[in-house]
C-alpha cells in the first residue's frame, strides 16, 4: 500500500488519459499500416494497462531479465499491440518505433502474436487462447517455490495475467484456475477484459456463465470494476495485492475499441483495421491530435519515467543477490549450469553401472523412477508432478516432498486430473526461470497436453513430459488407453525430442539427454511392462545421444538391419538371434530418439542404417517410418487401434513378434 502511494506521488506529468491514448493510437496505427491485426482489445484495455504499468508492475525496462520482476502475461495474445506499445513506451531494449511501424512484418520483433524470445519483455508466447492463463499459474507457482528457497529479499513478486472472454471460455481455464485456487497462489492477479465481445459478436451468443461465481467456487478473490475508471482499477489492484491466501481476478468492464466513434463496442474492432475514417474520428473523440506513430515528448517521457520507477528496487535487489553464493545466484535463472551438468553426467553414469550390475527386468517407468531418485538431489529446481497418476508413472521418489496449498517447501506437485493445465503450468514454471519442471501422465493423454507441448517446443523450453504406458503393452485397459498414433504425432512436431528408451540403461541416458537439452522439451515414452536389460556391457558413453546406434552387429557384414524403438528393441534382438540360427546375419539398431538421429551427419546415419534391407519394429502406426526404411523396407507394427487383453497376448494378436520380424527379414532378403 505504502509503495503504491509513493509511486502515485511520483506519477509523471502527462495525464492518465494521454498515456492511455498513446497505447490506443499506436495500436490502431500499427494495425492500419499492417492492414491486419487486432486493435479492439488494446484500445479497450489501455486504461488498465496504464494503471498497472505506471503504478504497480515491478519492472525495470533496462533489466528485462531481472529475476524478481513482476511477470505480465498477455494471455489474450491477439491484443499483441498492447504489449508492444507498452514495451516501446516504457523503453525496453530492442523495441523502438520502427518495430511498431513494422508490426506483423517478416523479421520484425512485433509478430502477429507475442513470440517469446523475439523481444525482451515478452514473457511467453500467447495466441492459443487460455494457454497464457495456464502459464501464469505456473509462473506464480514458480515464484512461491523460489520464494521459499531464496527468501523475500531475492524472490517476491506478482504475476499479472490479462485474459479475455476467449481465454475464460477455453476449457483449460477451468483446470488452471482450479489448480491456482487450490494451491492458494495469492501472488497471481488476473485482469479480465470483460468486454462482452468476441469474434462472432456479443459473448451472449455462446456463453452465459457468471465468471466471478466460477472463480469464487475455485477459491479466488474476485472483484468487478469499471475498466475505464482509473482510480477504481487502481483500488481493485491494490486490494487484490493484499489478498495473500488466494489468487485474484478483477473483472474490468471495458468497451472494445474504446474511442472509435462508430465501431467501439462492436466485434468489428476485434480483428480488423479500423479504417482511415474511423481512426480520424477516434483521434478527435479521444482528443489525440498527433500524427500516426507520433507520441508527444511529454507523454513519451512520462512513460519512460514509468519504465524507471523500480531502478532503486533493482539496485537493492542486485546487492542482495550479490551476497548469494555464486552457484545459487546462477541457479535462480539457469538451474543446470556447468557444475550441475557435470553432476548429472556423473549420476547417470553411476546409475547405468547399477543397472548393468543388477541386470534386472524393469519397466522403463520403473527405471525412470530410479533415475529420478538419484537426479532429484543433484538438480536444483527440479520440480516433479503428475496428473493424478503418480503411482503409475513413477514420478514420485523418496527424495520428494509434496507441495501443499500455501506451503511451497516441497518439490512435487499433485496437478490433479488436469493434463491441460499441468502442461501449460510447466511451461510457466520453465519460463519463469529457476525451475526444471517434469510431469507425468499416460502417453495417450499427450493429446490433452499437446497444445502446451507445442508451445514448449515453439518457445524452446526445457519441459520434460514423462509419458508412460506407451503402447498396447499396457494391456487390459484397452484401446482408449493404448497410444498408437501419438508417437508419430509427437515426432511430427518440430523442436521436440521424443525419447523412447529400450531398457533401464537407455532410460538413464534419455533422462540425461532431456535435462541437458536446454533449448527444447522432451517426451519420455516409457513402458508399463517389464523389459529385459539389453545394454549389458558397461559404458560411460551416452549411446542414446546420437539418437540411434547399433546395438548388435553380426560378424562378417549384414544381410538385414532390424530397426526398433523402446519395448520392441528386445523383440528385434530375439528375431536377430532366430535369424542367426539360420545363418542370416541381422544387425539390430536401437533408435531411442529419431530427432537426434536425424541431426547426425549422413555418414553416421548410413553406417547405422546399413545399405541392405531394413525391417522397422514399433508397436505403433507406421507413419513416419518410411524415412528410415525406404520404400522397400518392411514394417511390423500396428495398423489400427489396439484391444483389451493382457499385453503379451496383444503383441501376438497384432503380429508384433520376433517370428514376424524374422519372417519379414527373410522375405526381404529373398526379394533382394
Ligand atoms: C484456442 C484458440 N481458439 C481460437 C482462437 C481464435 N481467436 C482469436 S481471438 C478470439 C476471440 C477472443 O475473444 P475475446 O477474448 O473476448 O477477445 P476480444 O474480442 O475482447 O479482443 C478467437 C476465437 C485462438 N486464438 N485460440
């Protein structure tokens, strides 16, 4: 409260109205010049954004990377010009007026929707509605987790999320708000652009929810204000900040396209340029008598002053952070630094030795749990969780304590049956910095996480998705639970490592790959059923790191190469042994990660794949396999959905057996 009042007194000279109008004008001018975009939301939310950025938001435009800055998430990403205008006006680096003029143009930092990494100050990529809200929940959770570990002097900030009717209509919003309310994320404040308009027209066409009742039912503090009354907005934000045991939502009643004389309040301002005449009318109505893209000196200076409001706070924070142990300070932004990388490599080598020594038959979900048990103490900020399948997916170990509502000392989150929110929140945890999130569910439910996985990949965030029960091998639960097309679908996604280990040793290697790949997410596709140990020879080298490698090379050249992933590698090995008995020389290639294999040089790939006939084996659909098999190769796998029966029987029923592999190999050799 005292802080907010002090900031009030330091308010720059330009009027609130002028400062808000600068946002409105930049938005309508940029959209007009680009001949595409969404002016309505920035014009409607300009008052709220002005209050937030000039009075409350803790940020220093010179230091967008400040770990203790408040986070501002524009969940309604179509209103990107609101964010770009704010970044330009407050003086963020790399966001000059040329960027605003080049809105939506190739190579500009001002893409149609905010893209993480395109400019400092863009906290996350938004556009797919509701995802930003899920990210904000993850960021607010990260703040509490790190506050618990670092204390108030180092981590103590708010997460503000601007969400529209669209975000709140999306199903993911229910999961996200329910999780946030349960965990009592009191530092999360949602500013709801309650303008009653979406693309098709008035929201009454499609929705009649009482949003605030919905939020209250999920343990949120709620308030409603006139979004064009600056003092009412300020008071509501101040109140929300003082509620520490619940997240808050403020429904800000706004007029979309505020200021446009004919179009304000209508869906026509949502996603199209206003047109020259309407823009001229808006300038008159708003009292903004400046050329396109021109922000008068006083207004710009006032905004720039807002960008400097927290310089002293930044300096104070820097001093406090400077007293931290160097590694701990570094881990606040990047938990896996050189020291931790070395520790991971070392721990994985030790686990591999244990696995080879024990020689046990283990499901890879169990091996993964054993690996996690060793990695958890080594990786700071490693935060686990599962969507109500903890026991099945092996994500919890003896090294974990549970995060409870209002108590953030733990390192494991019960996300509940909320796969959508789990995945979106994990993106937020990763984006916040200081956290390495992993979360588990069944591979078939990767479909429920897919929109967020896509954003992890697009943003290059290190999120580890532990996806077990990865084939018909799961058995009796039947085709609803048996993934057949998910591996192919996930492999189709750019910038994502899909890792499917064949045994415990590969499982440890895949965890190492997932954690050390700082710039991308990973899927660990793991089995429910036990798998024999195939990597019996101890090796410190991470053989999985090249994506595929020769597991078994026959002496004296190959007649055929058997390519397989995960649980089917042992089938390929059995087939090779059968063939060997007949004098046929078969090599077995394990392919735990296609993406990494594709990135190897051609000579390596050719050497691994071999020049002769190839048979691919995977208990999934064939889609994608031709890349490795060529047009002549044979594929042993699924041709449709699975069935309900014990896993072993299903393998026989669907013809995924060593005998079938051997037979396909013989046929190919004869043909050749
Ligand atoms: C998941 C998803 N579905 C659909 C869209 C397309 N879309 C963009 S904005 C929008 C309507 C949003 O309405 P609202 O949040 O009320 O925004 P406003 O009209 O107030 O700007 C839709 C359907 C999208 N971006 N994401």
